[in-house]
C-alpha cells in the first residue's frame, strides 16, 4: 500500500509540473504547435534516462525501491508517460532485440493514435 501512495504523490507532483510547462510554453511560444507536450516528452525522457542510469550504475544499494517508484513511476510518470515508453524501447533495443523494439515503437504510436480516434468516434456517436 505504501508503494501506491508514493506513486500517487509523485504523480501529482509530476502532473502539476507538466501543467506548469504547458502553461509556460503556451504563454511564451504560442499555441500553434504543441511545444508543451514536446518539451515534457523530451525533458521527461532525458530525466528518465539520467535517473535510470544513475540508479543502475552509480547509486548502488543505497537507493530504495520506494524512492525509485516515487521518482520514476510517480513524478516522471505524472510528468510524461512518454519517458517510460522511451525507457522500455531502449531497454528492448539494448537487449539486442531491434525488431521487437521497432515493433513496440511503431505499434505503440499507431495503436495509441487509433485508440484516441476510436474514443473520439465513440463519444461523437453517443453525443450525436
């Protein structure tokens, strides 16, 4: 139960940070392009790589699983799930499974867009 609370709290922090980035980007860069989303995806992916690398190669046993959950699944998961997707894709690639990694990337993007279109279509049909 403690792990769920840590993820919940971290996700709230990450979500608030994402909202702040989106508002700031809209204010300073305009809304013609989704600069906020691009920013959180790139920054979140960079931070996921840095944190995962640090925890795997430098931090050793001193870092507890609850802290890992809070930082990665919680804060970064709330900031952008794209960072988790990016980490998964790279880990598959690094295992030497390039075909599976490519399938995962292409499938995730296409199926996610298809899911969004299907959800929009469903609501439009119900609401009409």
